[in-house]
């Protein structure tokens, strides 16, 4: 028996109000999964954008010197 079949078997034994509660929970899980996927995609695009903007900067000379520091760190 698959997990889905076991869930359906248990679900059929529940009263209607409990079945609605299970449906609400399943919809919550779906929305949470979609939200996580969206955030992962946003993070990936953000990382790509930042790395694209910074590309080649490690080869550039800095316009600042140690004399530009107002408070030296010890």
C-alpha cells in the first residue's frame, strides 16, 4: 500500500469536519512548499546578480589607502 492509499483509507474513516481540517493542512503544506521554492529561486537570482555585478572587481586597484581610514582598527 502506498502512502497516498494509506492516507485515503484513514481519511475515509474521519467525519466530514475532520476531512476538511486535513484538506486545510494539505493546502497549507502545498503553499509552504511553493513559498520555499520561490525563495530559493530569489536567492539564486540575487547571488547571480551580485556575482555578475562584482565580476572583475578583484583585479581592480582600490582607490583607498590606509590613510583614508578615520579610525584605525587594532
